[in-house]
């Protein structure tokens, strides 16, 4: 598993909490997180991420 994929995996709980706070619905929140992560994976080749710094990824996921 790549560092990028490990970074994504680490962020799932935070993204789920944030999505649940936004939607107040567990199923919608999970769908939102899934869509967000799919977009992050699709665009990961186009985005130059510094794996040593999680902040750009975290900010990016919360704004996708």
C-alpha cells in the first residue's frame, strides 16, 4: 500500500465525523465520504502532494 493510500485510510474517521455533522444522516455521510475519497484517488495523479505533510491532503478532502 502506498503512502498516499495509508494517508487516505488515516483520514477516514475524521472525514466521516465531518460528513455526519454536515448531513446528520449516517448513510448520506458515508456516501459523501466515499465520493470524496473517490475524487481524491482519481485526482491523486494530478495533484503533487508532499506525503511528509498531511495538511494539504486534509484541507483538500474537506474542500472537495
